[in-house]
C-alpha cells in the first residue's frame, strides 16, 4: 500500500437474528483509509467502539456488505453521527427493513467505485448469502472485504431465508476466484484468508452442499 493507506479491524459482539432464531456472533468491522478519511465496512452491534476507532477522521461512507441485522445494526446511527451516507445494495432492502423499518440508505450497484485516501474501493455484487450481498475490492492493497460471501474454509451460509447455494457458488467462482491469488480476503467473521488458499477447494464445497 502506498502512503498512509491502511486497513484496520474492529471486532464487535452481538446477536444475529433471522427466521425466528438468534445466535451470538462476533463481527469484523473494517476501516479502510488514512489519517484523514476512512470508509467503514459493516456497522455491527456497537456504535461507540466503531466511532472510537474512527477517531476524528472524515467518514466517506458506511458500506454494508449485506442486510443481515448483525451487519447493519448501528448503520443509521453511524451515518447520522458521522455525517456519512449508508450504502447498501437494493437487493437487500427487505432484510434492511426487518432491522431499520422506514430508514433510508443509498443504493450501490456492481462496479461502483468509492474513493477514499487517494484510492478506490470497487463494489462487486456477489449474491447468494443474500440477494444484495456485495464484496469490496481494493487492488492497491491486494485486499477483498468479503462480508459473509467467502470465509476461510468455504462460502457463507445459505440455509436460511433469502439465500441460495448455487447462487453463492456462482458468485465466488465467477467474481471472486477471478481475482489474483495473493488477494487477502478480509471476512465478515473470523480470520482472514487468501483467494489462492480457498480456490482449490471449490469442488469440495459443491460436493458438500450448503
């Protein structure tokens, strides 16, 4: 990475709720930027912890990789407090409304570029875990922010409402595994991995199913 561009991880804890169930989860919140400005990737659980990590920097956008409650928990509050747009793919509007009924967000779409700290994050639409799931690609840093689309060891879960296993497999195969093998995958939960580490296992995941 050039200059002062850096990637920071903040881990927050809370509850994921869908289809009448609830699960305790730890979420990765990613801050991408420099000393002056930053993009927040996912607004999970704890507004205070995230704003403390931001410090006095200008927040360009709060980008939600998808609409599940644990990734958008405090998105409207962060947007208001930090005077930043909250960005989500419109495919996840129904999921968003479950957590933030009537609250507005700015639509993103495949191929949008979000400028921050002298570089650009590219939005890659990767449906499957949810209809509006996106990943953010930062070529300069050889970094991908995958939300819940790709993890160390396999794709995100597709056993609940609004998800589809063949669709997530297509997204990973066609969009993510087309990236350079040395791309670091910064996931929505758990530890990072790389495209090169995960790509050889695609056939195993397909055989395993969701």
